[in-house]
């Protein structure tokens, strides 16, 4: 298989997931969002069909594939109007970290549920005072006789209402230097001392964001994932899948918006020809098609490097893919609104709400400015300003 032609298995996966996505569709997704519902029904079905765990090892119930496969699942669901935000964290970042660094017991405990969709896991790193500067997080784990006590506050944590557990990025005190260093903990969402409050977002989405309070949460020793000394490296290994999936999320939304715009401009006629014949309408859509293909190519490169075990190479490519995907998602949704004129702002056509969802792809999980900082420093060797 050449890099530019998808294998028959991947084409079949794309096709099958696309069919599942269409069975639900944007009208269903939007209805869930506006009624305060969630996407559990589609999540469960996708899980049973093996799509949510395509990247996880077969011995723990997964499909034995990689991020290339998982990104196809999210992209196709998004293109059908059902971008499942929790796929960016559950089997991708959390599944990856547990697969690569968890103990045998942790793998057996969590991976089969992540693979078949019966378990959803959230990921909590962002803190109100640290923001993009995650080196400044203060959620702290103290050793107790039986394990750990975890305290801190997180913000914008997605999906705590549907998650049974979460991977929390905290810090432990280095025994020798007394300095705090990052560490990763699995925390059940119903543990004593865990509370969360929904943040009212100006975003029409069934996936909700929460402020999370961790107040002296008692955890057993085996809540710590991986080594205390290598947590930073482990975290970075998990962030690449997250960025690849954030790209797939954005590309799916962009494809969905472009599809809606095309259907409309081919049909709508107010002069002699359909409005899609006017270059002021056609060219921006053509540009979006090009940018979409470019973003997807970079996402596929990032996934291929990651799946080949090249974490460093994947890091640069995943950042670039996430940047390109976020940008094209914002442009595609904006141009879709413009192409539909007044109908672009109606609930019936469902494109205006996509613009806010697309903006999330520019901000999370890492903002486009922080990606530009990364590229400026690491790819171009420019000095750091902060
Ligand atoms: C819909 C949604 C879902 C989310 N889900 C999760 C989740 O599940 N788990 C989780 O942990 N987090 C989640 N987040 C949080 C997200 O990762 C953060 O919002 C993001 O990392 C930016 O952090 P901040 O909001 O604190 O912005 P800030 O860090 O305050 O940044 C504000 C602005 O300043 C810019 N900026 C900051 N520093 C620099 C710099 N050095 N150079 C140039 N510009 C800079 C930023 O790019 C941004 O434009 C979610 C956010 C959203 C919107």
C-alpha cells in the first residue's frame, strides 16, 4: 500500500463508519445537544461494532490497529454530522497512556471497556490559573499509607457526565528535591471528594464541559499510571494521539460543513444559474477542499509516524495537522454560513452552530498560538518569548 492510497481495510472501515454516522446524522446530534442529551446511544453502538477501540491491542478487546484507524472513525462520524468529542480523549489519549505505560492489572481493568464503549474516560489537565502553561498546574497528590490523596481544581473538562473515570494530570513531590513533578492518576468520577459543575458554554453540543473539584480524593496505590519519574514523557506520548484526534474532529466538521454548502449552492438559483456557478461562491469552497485535503494528509502523516513508533516526528506532524485542521474547520463553517445566505443562520440548515464547534478546534486541546510557538521554536529554531 502506498502512503497515498488507503488500504482496502481502511476504505472498508471508512465506508462502514460513514454508514453508522448517517444512520444518526446531524439532526439527531443537534437534537441531543439542544435537549441537554448526550451521544451515548451512538457511542454504545460504535463501541459494540469495535470502532471506538480500533487502536487498542487485540488482547484487551481492541482492534489491534493504530491512530490511523481511529482517526478515520472520528473523521467519518464527524463528516456525517456526529463529531464525538470524547473520542479525542477516551480510547485515544487515555487508552494510549494505559496501553503504553499501565500495569497489567490497569490494562485489564480499563482497556476492554474503553474498546467496547462500555467505559468512557475523560482527561483532565487544564487548570484555571495555569491555562496553556501546563507546567504551572498545582493539582497535587500526597502519599498516604494506602496510596494517594489528590487535591486540586480543573476547568473545561469534557464529558464528566458520561465518564466513569478520568485520567488526571497532577503532581507529586520529589522525595529528594521536594520539587513537584507531573504524575498521571486514574480517578473514578464517583470517588468521594470528586465534584463537578457544568460550565455554561455558548456552544451547541451534546458534549459538556465542567469545572472539576478534587478535594482530598483517596486513591489506592495502583491509581498512578506509569512511572512517577517519567510522567512528562508519558504525557507527551499521549498528547500526540490527542492532537491527531483533534485534527480528525475538525476535519470531520469541515467536511460536513462543505457538504452542506455544496448541496445548497448546486440547487439554489436566484439568477440564471445556480449560485454555485458564481466564482465568489465557488472559489472559497474550492480553496476549502484543497485545505481540507492538505490537513488530512498531514493528519495521516502524523498518524503513520506515531503508529511506526516515531514519537518525536509525530509530535511535529501532529501539531501541524491540528493547526491546519482547526483553520480549515473555521473557514469551512464560516463559508458554509455565507454560502447559504439567510438560511445559513437558521436552525433548520444547521450550519451556524457548526462555526462555534469548529472554533473549539482552534483552542483545544492546544491553541493555535501554542502550536505556532512550537513550530517557531522546534521546527525553525527561533528563540522563545515566554
Ligand atoms: C470545548 C472545549 C473542550 C475542552 N476539553 C478539555 C478537556 O477535556 N480536558 C482538559 O484538560 N481541557 C479541556 N479544554 C481546555 C483547553 O485545552 C484549553 O482551553 C486550552 O488549552 C487553552 O487554555 P486556556 O483556555 O486557559 O487559555 P489561555 O492559556 O488563557 O490562553 C488564552 C489565549 O492566549 C493565547 N496564549 C497563551 N499563552 C500564549 C503564548 N505563550 N504565546 C502566544 N499566545 C498565547 C492562547 O493561544 C489563547 O489564544 C477544553 C476547552 C474547550 C474550549
